[in-house]
């Protein structure tokens, strides 16, 4: 199977890109498309394997990079935790002494509780009408590969004000020369995709969203995962890695999809 350029990851049921996590609707204001995400998380074994690859090689190292020398957090909320792999990996590596993962998908939360729940590591489904603020205050809130699924990410981000001292947001940056060209060539609505993405940003575009939502970016990290991902076809992976080596991450991000992590605080 071949991976889509956007996101650079495989869908085991059709060769299109799989979202890295992602069942965010409802965590902010509405449930969005709950049936989409219930179906999405049905393939538990694939998602477990893939999400460990993403968490261990890319997601958690990027979180650590933007967190820098700050004191390790105590209470951590993983907002949009999916099947809980990144939540678990943060907890096991000392990023939080008490970690809670929340998601709208009953299926994903069931997988997370079955595999990872233990003392001081828990998971909870957020149903329509529930408020994240009922969960109390956290030292850090992590929101990884969630916002690109939301129709109104600015409203969702504003809704998170007051929940934590520090916020870590990560999204794919899929507005790039090659990805835009391929999307235009395919035709139709770009949001009509197998992973539920409805937002397509470049670096400045996402920083504008974060600023308009009332946050100040303290540190950021840009990285490409597709050239290193074993789920991408070998030929494509070699070509992407060569391009990345030749031009560097910044220029690569203007051509191909990459991932972007920011550490932020409410203004």
C-alpha cells in the first residue's frame, strides 16, 4: 500500500492517510461526527501499532523539545487522547504524575482503559454537553492532532482557557506546494477525506489561529515524520528523506506535509 502525501501515513483499509489521533469534535462544543470516529477506532490492533510508532519516534520527543527545561508537570490532561497511546507514553516517561486522557469516542476510550488504565493514569469519555472544566485544573494540557478535525478550532481553543498553566498543541501542516497541488488534481472538497481533516494550515496560518484564540507561543518545533515512517512505501520514503536532507526542514515544510508542535500560554 502507498501512503498519501498528506500526513504520510497508511490507511489499512484503502491506502489513504490515517490521522495520527483524532476524535476531537465534542471536546469543545459539539459532538461533530461521532459515528465517524467510532468506526475509525474499530481497528484497534492497527491503531495501537501505528500510534506507538508515532508517539515514541515523533510525538513525545517533540513535546519534550518544546517543553525544554521547564519543571516536569504534575497533573496533565491529554485532550483528544484517542486510544491513549501517547497518554500512556507520557505517563511512563515521567511527563505527569497524574495523567488523564479524554476523548469523544467511546470505542477509543474503551481501548485505552482496557490496555493502559492504572493508578494515576485514567481515561474518560466526554459526551455532548459535558464540560472539560469539570475536570479541574492541570499543570499542562496536551492537544495532539485534534484541532485539524474541528470546524471552529478558535472557539475550541478559547474554551480551554483556564484549564492549565501550559498548553502543548500539535497539528499537521498540510498546506504546502506539493500537497496543495495533489489535492487540486484530485478535485472535490479537500475536507472529504478518510481521516476527518477539515483544516489545512501552514506554519503561519496555525500560529495566527493560536494567537486569535488568545494564546502566546513560547516555543515551537517543526518536524517531518513521513520520511522516517515505516508505514510509508520504501521508494517514497527514500525520496522524501533525500529531499529533507537536501533542503532542510523549513524549506521541506513549504513543499510537503510536516508536523508542528507549539508550547503556549494564555495571554
